[in-house]
């Protein structure tokens, strides 16, 4: 979810809020309120870890309490036995958090959903037992006493100074968190959340993205544990239980899991609510469960989501209005690319005992449109998935230009210059039309995360390039007026065109179109024909899997017919339309394939 304020406005507001919070101890604020804000800040750090993995990446990893415990016990042990320097303890807690985050998140590389949730939650259940095993060092079930007051540069910190350091560290983390999720790296997480298949198609390594997310999400949880250890100078594994897991999850859902500052809102609710009743501890699990159910059932995207929708209803239309009238789509041209031929030679693929493809071979010439047609079950989509890298061929070779791509993982195939669309359009929720198109550049135009987090020059250069690329592509597709509209809300035909623009944004030399005309009306098909003609003129090699033979006759330069996993025939569209074997396969003996030629030459 994007910010409802501009970056500059939000920065000024954030500085003002932090300034007020830092000043509270020095203007006579009640110590009880200072402690309450301290608890909210510590919980908010842990909640932000869940928001990053669940809200943005869609990974239900419930390991925050285990990471929190690691940060707390590492800090406490260091303070008791070596040094109570707060910066040193924070650094060590981050190191421990990174290690535990990667270790407990590792199952997510192969698992997902509830399986990941259960395995990561199981690690939390082990925390008290692990602490008890090292009872002589960590205090066991009795707890760890005698944690000294924290110091900074050799000077012991007072309660007020400790609070100030906590607020500053939390503020810096949330600023970095926000910079990451509103950048292209946040878009990459939303793409992953939509589908790992889509993430690979835009050149993103699913493995690497998940590992970075698990590691990054561990940082705030580890720091929260460090501050918690010094807060009361005592640690007990008894408090690191299922209740804390539910508190973090409920705070995330109530505040808004897909929101940076929703973590703070949710943490405040969960900390302030229990203060209203002295009997809360007796019914804590029930109360936290009620919070969780209310948030899940009644608050879509949490309180932050409600605020965002109200703001968008009031000011959204004005913010989305184009700054200036764009020229007609016909005046835009796609950037020129060096198209490369796709060579498929003797490719075979079996699933169990079923032979899906058997010795398939053909050439899709550079800068031309090759249509791949055939009955259902003939192997068209299987072949597309082999070219894309989602499957590995049992035999044969696939080359793009002079480069073999068979056997490469999907994200590396995408980085070689292969873009694609899908039978059912994959459009991430939470991104606008302009942002969705620029996700096509994630693999082909990488930017270091540190540059986005700290707003270094590389980030701003990439942002400017993405904006210009997106403007040109949206102009060529006739989507300029929809630039700020949520992409997932678009009609089917527009989403198909959007997928095509995303493939173009990556500078793909080859674009695979899987039934791109399916579900489109006549007007949408005419627009599609015009766009495909522009892409061909720009030098892009296109392989089109299509059942609409009228579209094939209108736009294809070459047609390959598959039947029962083999190439039945190939030639130009008119030859294929009258080829006896093709006619027999489609309609039976004596049939005839017909199709109305769409307006192409006249419109271009």
C-alpha cells in the first residue's frame, strides 16, 4: 500500500512526530506514559517484521518471537558478561536476528502458506526449552536477573535517555522500512506475493528474494528483543509464548499488515487496550483472539487501510489526474530492440508416463510473429513453459539467438530477454498501472536495496528511467489515462494489455503470448492487433499461442501446428488454413478452417 502523502510531506510529518516524542521526558510527561510509549515502540518493531513478510511478501512466517528472544538473550548475556554498551548489544542482536531469521525462514524456500506458519511457529514453542537447556548461562525457567543498565560511549543511560535512543532507532528503522517498500523492492515483494511464477517471469530470483526478506525482517524483531532485555533488567522465557505470537499477529492485522505505519497503530491498540482492566491477564489469550478475529473479519487491510481508502475517496481522483494531455497511442512507438530468433530442436517432455512433447522443433524468426496453434492438449502451454524455464526438457535444445537457454531457471531465462504473458493475467494487488508495467524491469535493470533504503543517487536515476519507460509504454498501449489506477481493478482486456506492457518494459527480445486474446471482444482484439504490429516493427520476436484463428491469420507471419505433442505442419497462415492434415485434425475430413481477417494494414 502506497503512502497517502508525498515522500517530502511524509518526511516532514515523521520528523515532527519523532521530535515531539523525543521531547516528552523533558517537558514533564508522566513516567507511566513514557513507559507505555516505550512498550508500543518495542512491539511496533516486532510487528513491522511480520508486516514485511506477511503483508508485503505474502509469507506467513510466525518466527518473530523466536528472533525477539534471540536478540534479547544475546544482548542480556553480552551486558552481564562483557559490556552493556547499547550500540554493541544492538549490533549483536541484529547478527543473531539475521541468523535465526534465515534459519527459521528456510522452510519457506520450499514450503508456503500454513505449512510455513506451522514450522516457524514450532520454533517459537522451542524457545523456553532451549533457554532451559542453557539454564546456567541464560537463567532457565527461573529467568535471567541482573542485567545492568545500558550505557552509550562509556556513559550509563538514564531511563529518559534510554527512551530517546529507542525512539530514534525505531524511527530510523521505520524510515528505512518505508523507503524499501515504496521502492521497486517493495514492488518485487508484491509480485512475489501474487505468484512466485510471476516473480520469476520478471527476472526476480524467488530464492534470493525470500532469503533477503527473511533476513531483513529479523532486524527489527532482534532490536526489539535487545531493548526489551534492558527495559526491566530481567528476562523470562515464560513470556515468550503463544500469547506474544497472537499479540504480534493481531496488531499486524488490526493496524494493517500491508502498511508501514499500521504496525505502530496496531501495537498501540494492543498495548493500550489491556490497561483498561485489571483482570486482563486472566483472559489474555481470549482477548487477544478477539482482537485477531475482529481485525480479520471486519477490517480489510486494517485501520491503515480504512484511512487510505477514505483519503483516496477524497483526494484520489485529483492525484490520479494526468498532468498533461498525452498524445494518441498511435503516435507512440515501442523502443527498438534487437530481436533474436528462437530455435527449438528435438524437444521432448514427459509427465509420468504421458508424453506431452515428442521431438518438437521449429524456428521463430527474429522480429517476426510466429503463431503456435493446435487442439487442446497438443502441448502448446507445455512448450511455452519449457521456453520460459518453468519446466526442464527431457531432451533437445532451446536457444535464443546464439545462447542456449534450455535448463536455465525461469528468472535467468527472463534476464536473457524472454518476457511472457499468462492465460489468466497475473496482476499484483497493491500496485498501480504504472508501477505494474515497471515491474518488468526488476530483473533486467537491478538496483541495490541499500540504494533504495538510503535514497542514494542510483535509486533516483532508476526511478527517473522507470518513469520515462513507463510513460512511453503506457502511451503506446493507450493506458496513459490509467497510470494511477489500481491495476488489479482493471477489466480483463486492459489487464491483458498491461501484461504485454510489463513484458515490453524489460527490454525483452522474445515475448511469449499465451492465449492473449482469450475473453476479449472485437474492439479489444483490434487494439491487440495494432499493438502486436508495433512490437513487430520494433524488432521484437513474438511467439503467439492462440485458438482464435482469425487473429492468427490477421497478424502471424508464420504458423506452427502442434498435435499430440508433435509438429503437424508449419507455414504461412493461408497455407495452414487449407492444409489437409490441419483441417482434419481440427474439424475432421472435409472440414474447412475459416477466419475473418482483421483490419491490420489499413489501421497501420
